[in-house]
C-alpha cells in the first residue's frame, strides 16, 4: 500500500508537472524567443523516434510478437522507447497483454474504458497500482529487455536529453529543453494515452463489436498508425494496425522496410479472406437490425435472402482461402523434395492457377449478390 501511494504520488507529480510546465513555458518561450528551426527539428525528430519505438517496439514487437527483430533493432527501440517515460518495456507489455486478455473488464483490464474516459486515459497511471508482472516470461528471456527493465529511467533520461545536448552545442539550451524535451514528453504521453481512451470510445467497429475497441483514423497520424484499434483488437498478432491501402500506418511500412534489409523477419499477417469475412459478418449484423425494425410486409423474404447471400459469400471466401493454403503446403513439400520447377510442377501450377481463377470468379459473383441484397435492405430504411 505504501508502495502504491509512493508510485501514485510520483506518477501524478510527473504527469501533471510536465503538463503544467509545458502549458506555462512553451507560450512563454515562444513569446520571448520565437522558434528556431533546430528546436522544431529536435521536437519532430524525438517525437518520431520515441513514438515509433513505442509503436513498433513496445507494442507490435514485444507485446504482440507480430514479427521477430535482430538485436540492433531491439536495442534501438528499447533505448528510444525508454525515453517515452511510459515504464520499462516489460511493465508496459505486461499491462498491455492484460488489457487485451481482459479488455473492458473493470477489475482486470489495467486501463478499462468501462471505468471512464479519463481513467483509461491517465488516471490509471496516477492510481499507481502495483500489478505483478504477468504473462511476459518469453520477454524476460531477452537480456536486452532485462537490462532495459533495470535501468529504464536512466536510459530514458540519457536519450530524452538529446535535444539538450544539441542546445549545449548550439548555445540555445533553454529553447531546446522546452521544445525538444518538455513538450515532446507531454505529446508522447498523450498520443499514447489517446489509444487507451479515445480509440475505445470514438470511431467505427468494422470488424467486431465484441469489445469497445474502435477504428479512428484521426488518431493514426499521432501514433504512427495505431488508430485502427478495432482491427488491432481483432487480430492483435498482425504486424499491421491498418490493413487497407489508404489507411495511414507508418509503423507497418517501417517494419516491412526493416524486413527488406534483414533487421526483421517472420512478419505475421491476417489472411485477406478472414478480414473480409469479419467485415461481412458485421455488415450482416447491422442489416439484420434494420430488418428487425422494418414492418413485416417490407422485410418479407429479405431475411432469408440476406442469410443466403452471406452464406454464399462466406463459402466463396473459405474456398479461396483453403485453396491458397493447400497450394502453399504443396509448394513447401515439392521444394523439400527438390522437385519444384520441373515439368510436372509447371503442369500442376497451371492447373492451380485455373482453379484459382474459378474461385475468384465465384467470389466476384457471390460479392455482387451480397451487394444487391445489401442495397435492397438499405432501401427499406429509406422507404
Ligand atoms: Zn485497446
Ligand atoms: Zn495491442
């Protein structure tokens, strides 16, 4: 209890103290000194490096094991992640894994939105509750993570002071300290906190409504792609948070780039067919609720038609996925036997391609039937 009271006091002092100082000192500094390019540059650089380290390191690599990383990359994200001042990677991951395992449970989710927006945002940190490390034995085997766990505050301080070193070198310590250190810490904190609060309160639920997580495109630029939280809670082990091409997810692009130069491997992806199935299931749920509210004459026959269209689409998606997986397994087997690329292999590949084209055709037809039924149900709402 005494430990919790001490932690609560320290955390509250740090979170409120940095915010209050930033609110006073940033306007004062701007009024008295204006803004130098190097100060803006250090703020942007540190916010980016620390934010990316939390996103791709603390979150996607360590908490969810969505890819594997070589030691230089692990070291880099541990150094800059410590400068977020959001605890050690080990504590962060322990809390986060509990969040996923018990999401929305007020007693077991450390930042449950069911305890209120501000609790999920930062009151849970100020609470200072001392939870045991849980479910992170895999991470404890990594000597780099153990080292960061022991010295995270001092590592974080040494890295966070980089703008001040630049200030010392250029003779403008004060401006670099206010912008590159103080303001950067506050921005890093609240951008992370918004994922626990806003992304569980505002946004859309295209994949699941089993919990409060929501996709919120406005949060993605602040957090290097972490705004698509509904997708993330559905497939937490995916190295992406945004699966669609137009969604902003620099974390995903950077992980792919690291894989390209050999620093990352084993990137885990949800099959496209699973993503489409989940979207269709959610759409079907919404359409069914429109039909449930419609007068009996209008909805006649549409419930059956909707179920049939969904069944056909699910089946087409399932067949396409099975077909792909069977091919991958076969390819591995042929490669293992050293028989890939021979004439038999080429014949088999041509047959597979023809089959694949048939599966795709079936899927297109099922998709058109689904869209037509969807349109009919939506028309009822307007009738
Ligand atoms: Zn969440
Ligand atoms: Zn997560």
